[in-house]
C-alpha cells in the first residue's frame, strides 16, 4: 500500500507521521495480508480498512498515552495481530514492549513482524495473561474475547502508579469502573467512530 495513502488515512488519528514509520506500516500490512491467507488474524481484509480500524485506533492511543521519546515498559494483553502494541512501538521506539498472545500461530506472526521491522526490546509471550508475574508501567487491552474476565487479569499486571488503557466500546465502560483500584479518566472518543473510546485508569498507590 502506498505510504502517501497511509499518511492520508491516518492523519485524523495520528497527525503527521515520519516517512520511516509509514514505510514500516506498509511492510506490516503486506505481512498481515500474506498471513491472513493462512490464519485468521483479523476479519478486516481490505488494506484501507486495516489502516483505519486497526492502525488508526492504535496510533490515536499512542499519541494520547505516550511521547515519541517515551521509554516505558508496555504490555499488550491479547495482542492478536499486534494492536495496539505494535503501533505503540512504531510511535515510541524506545519503549520495552511485551506482547501477550496465547494462540501460538498468532504469536509466531508477531515474532515475524518484530524481525521484519527490526524492532528491539520486544518480547512475544505465547501464554495466558493470568499465568504471568511480570508487570508493566502501561498495560493495554483491545478487542479481546471474554472482556469482563480478562479485564481484572490485565489490571493485576499494572505496576503501582501505572496505567491501564482500554480501547473499547461505550457499552464496556461500566465494566471497567468495577475495578475500584483504578482512578478512571473520562473516556476519550476515537476519531471517526460513534462508539469506540479510549479509557485510561491509573492504579492507585497503596496507602
């Protein structure tokens, strides 16, 4: 996919992106398209829809949550095809990123993308989130099955004073507020969406 078109599609979500990031996105889409023929990474098949629905939402989260120079420890739970984790790494290359994906085939795809884009400081864990003991400054969650069950698990992976960032539908906001250990900010509407929001909670420090 042409980088000029990618830039045009992502502008409402991410502003102006550097040429090298646009090239990496184009390469990422090529890899996704090939893998989608073998395993069901995403039901979204059209490249422009992939940019809008996956990269757009993820880059909007990146721009809201991080600075380009950020060097936080970030964990993406139920990473699937790598969203929002991989775009966060594209936006802020210095972060230490852990992608948690229980399905081995999808984890293998994530490792291939990591190699193809020459990412450093990226770990892919083919494991269930509830088995993990590591924690991160920022934990992200998007489009996972059994959201209500996974949500508290993701919450337990946040370091004290860290943040839990959810890319969800407005109907799921109430579930998030069931985690009282987080101070929840007001949900931020995702551009070009009627129902999708970014909801961020900060883990309260123990007294």
